[in-house]
C-alpha cells in the first residue's frame, strides 16, 4: 500500500480557499498569492495524499471530486482546530484585557446584570467596561462585527456558525396587557382572540434578522426598538405583548398589568447564550464574566 505524506497546514489552507472562492485565481486573490503558487500547492497536497481533489478538465471552475468532498470535512476540522489554538495562544500572550466590550440582550433582567457587573468592578478594577444593550439579533451582530468581544444573547445567536455558544439560563416570556384592555376581561378567551388586537412587538435594530418576526400572533402590530417604551405603552393600555416575567412581576402584583390567559399562546421560555467569535476567545476578564453569568442560571434574581 502506498504511503501517505504529511500535508502542511498551508496546503490545507489553500485547499479550503479554492473550495470557498470557487477558483485557483480567486483563492490567490484572497490569500495574496499568485495563481501558480495556489495551483502548485494543491498539486503538492494531492501528491501527498495520493488523491485527485479537483476535477480540472472540461470545466471553467475546479470541481471537487468524490475524494475531495470526503477530505473537505476533515480539512475544515483541522483548520478550525489550528485557528482555535492560535486564538487561544494569542489571548494568553496578551494577558489581562485593558477593556471588555460586552453586549447584552435587553431581555436580561437589569438586577442580574447589575449584580454581575458590581462584582466585576471589584474583581477587575483596572479593566474598563463598554456595555451595549440591544434586542434580538443585534447582540450577535455586534459580536460578529467585533464591536463586542462577549455577548449575552437570546436564542437567535445559534444561527451564526462563526460564534461559539454556552448556555447560561432562561427567563419566562408571558403575554400581558393593562387591566382596561379587552383581552384582560374575566371571560374565557377563544383561540385566536389576540389576533384582532394591536400587539406591541420588539424590533431588531440590526440586519441580522431583518424581515423576520418572532412571537408575533396578531395581524395588527406596533413595532418598537426599545423594551422600556414597550413596557410603558402596555401599562397605558395601547396594546398587548410579550414581556419577561422579572420585568413585569411588580406590575402584576400591583394590578398595573394582567397576565393574559391566551389558549393558543401561554408564553414561552427565552434562552440566553453567552457568545463569542471562534477566532477571538474571551480573555481572563471576559471569561470571568461568562463564568459568573453561567454560575447562576436563574435569571429571575
């Protein structure tokens, strides 16, 4: 049986660049290499493996062979592992961050955030903090765009393959309205009753989830980019909507808001994930924040 050589990381990097860009020339432009250098590197990789990875004859663009498709998943795994190793080493060499940029979902209870940040200030007095508060996909967008290094995001971050995630708990979202609202009457509501009334909906300021709706039941909606404004309008009876239970608990106890018994929408759990880019793992201070949030998954406190 013929022996198999030892492919280099550079050869695998060239291979993945050709797959992702669709041609040797485009891969060269991405990597700042001549097309001949890319072609030579792929030829050497094929020689090392004893396999033909690309079908070149009779096509304008190199097409993966069956062997190339089989190698692709392993090449990506190796590349991601090397990238992760380099990122981790870079973080270790940099030491303690001068600043941590944190993006949090607006659904995160303010008391929980304040508790974590108060302790953070004591533990890391020399580390500056930059805090962003956003809704829905905007948290993931800030982390993807490197504006924030760490995010505490709702479940939409799971759609971004560039992000690593760690589940850190959830809160309960419930439908509420003012006592004067028609849906807050003592009479049993029929399925679909909420569709005929204005629903106050939190909107995303980023393009991450542009054109998509989440938790929208009614055909009549008012859209707001601020959860505090939504809360105020709900108490004024201008519509009904879903709110995090910790944020409206005092209103429910005081009778300023009423939990709606909608037969077709009783509410749902809103899951939080800590998220960061795969190529930029948290430094010591950001990792401390992540661990602190994960240590208490009960976001009602």
